[in-house]
C-alpha cells in the first residue's frame, strides 16, 4: 500500500512539473530566445555585409542585436540601450555556414583502429562519443558553421544529447538537426556474424532494423521519441533494398511526426531511382548519381547532399576525386538543389573537425561552381535542406543572431571562408579577433530552459 501511495505521489509531482513548464518542454530547435543572451545588446559595424541569397555585398552596414536576436539591419541603425559596439569594419560579415551531413559523435582514427569504423563503434562508448561530439561541435562553430545536420552513427542518441546540451546552454555549439539512429533493413551497414548479430545484437545502437511496415513505423517513432529532428534511412545498404512503397511509408510517418523530413543514404542507381520516385527529401552521398538521375532530382526538387570528398594528402585518390567532380558538375548543370556536405567523421592529425570540413571547398572549386553559388549553397541552401530557413539562418530582423566575419570577400574568393575571425551564435560572441571565447556559453545549469528531448 505504501509503495502505491509513493508512486501516486511521484506521478502527481511529475504532472505538476509538466503543467508548470509546458513552453520549455515543447520548444522547437531554432525558436527559443536564449536566457544566456537575455539582457545583452550589441551594435555590430560591418565593413561589408554579404547577402548570399542575392550574391551581393553592401558596404558600411550595422546590425543591432538584443536578447539574442537581430532587431535591425541597415546603414543607420539605432544602437539598443547599453549596447556594446563591435567593430568589424575591416571584415565581411555574413550568415553562418551549414554542413548538411556530418557525424559529430564519430571519430575514427589511424591509431588504434586504422580508420575501421566497426572497431571505433566497439571501442568507443556512447558517453565518450558524446564528449567527442561536444568538442567537434565547438570546432565546427569556430570554423563558422552555425548549423550542422548530424545524420546518425552517433551511438545511443549522443546526437540528441549534444543538441539538447547546446539548446539548454550547457555548452556552445552549432544548431543541431539530428537524426538519431539510422534505420535500415536488418543489419544496417554492418555484415556481422550470426553469433554477433543474433546473440549480442551488435548492430544496435548504430542501426535500427526495420523490414516490415510495422517495424518501419516503430523505428521512426522510436527516433522521434528520443529526439530526432530528421529521419535518416539506409535506402539500399543491403541486397534487400526498400521498395518505393516502403520509402513512401517512411516519408508519411516522418511527416506525421511534426513535419519531419527523410534523408536517404543511397549506394545504387536503383536505390536512387526508387528514392526519387517516392519523393524523398534528400539523397545522401553522390556515388550512385548519374546525369539521368540528376535530371529526375531537379524535376522533383530533391536535395542532393553529396558529401563530395576532396583528394588530399590524407584522404582519397585522384580517380575517385575525378568521378566526384564530374558528378558534381552534372548536378550543377542540371539545376539540382545542392547542399554543402562532408561526411567528415575522421581525425586528421593537426586539423580540427572544422578545418577538415572547410577543405571540401577543393571539390566545389574543381567542379567550377562559381564562388557566389558556393556561398549560397553553404548558407541559404543549408538552411533550406535543414528545414529551418523560415526561423533561423539569414541575417534578418527577428531571427536569432547567428553570423560570422571573415577577411576578404567570399563572393569573389570563396577561400576567404578559411579565415573566420568572428562568430556570434544566438547573440553570444563565441569567437573574436580569431580567438575562441567560449566561457560566456558555459553555465552551471540549463539556463535556456529545461527540455524533455
């Protein structure tokens, strides 16, 4: 009897807690005015304010920021009360960059696992991977990436933990659009032995097996329950790929969960064709895409998140790079919606995760995509594929104050993005004069409000 009474009391307390904090519990990423920036105000003087959407730059502009949001932009802006002036008159100011495909809680290495991801998964716990994710997120932010679409291979929802920690104000980091666990046919991308798969369930938590309609619905709902903001699936990772009907079910179930989108890892031309026919939101990786498939993607407005790896001294081959560049040229010529994306989930000694990511500019330049277009793809298209364009990203009054400053003009020389001297995220200065200043982001509690997931 006492146990039942205690349980009833605990339940009542929980119900009261939810009643008191309904807004915080329901807050969506990208929307909250952060408590950590409440009461702060800035007047930013920009030597050159860049609008990637139009490909234009305007000289001697000002941005007024108050309580984490942009309140005014123009040549003659009244400074908010008690505003600190930040002089960026020697720099170009522009919206933050987007990596539309990364894995922040995965870092495979030459030592000890010789870049074998399966070993990384076995040796690195979700807890240590969550800490890696926090560090990688800060490294990305330092390189100017204020949004990262984090697409699986993050252990047991370390990606959700990272997103929530950033949103609550524990740590600095980009806006995270995370997928939770990748969903695929039995085995995911692994080929385990029967003993490891059946007796030790080694595929989980890297992949969720879903082979029937009921399993597909259940898997999508599990990811949503545990905090996914986009659904990532393996379209054709096995000889038993998903059918068009299966893919449509994924899309329908994700849309039913608050309008979530579906990103599809694709390896084969047939898988790509099925994904296009089903109307998937984005195709991840470019290896299977042809000129014909690009034309179909353009007709249906399907995003190409190609993860175009450059050939460098630490990764790739000339032959593979030539193929990548040719496919990117085809996609651009056919008018496919393009996103800057990297799949950068590996460690290069002497480089941060952000430096590894920005090196992917090599591919876009080799494909002869104009600098103005690359910048638009890295910003505006990134916000759109992340499904946040209407609430975060552009430098616009009412939007969260996310922007960066660089030397030079990236509209004319895209490599200017390699030298980020200033980063503001949610109205808080993260990097100034080329030096990270994360202490203002660090707090002893969830200053931006408690969130369920």
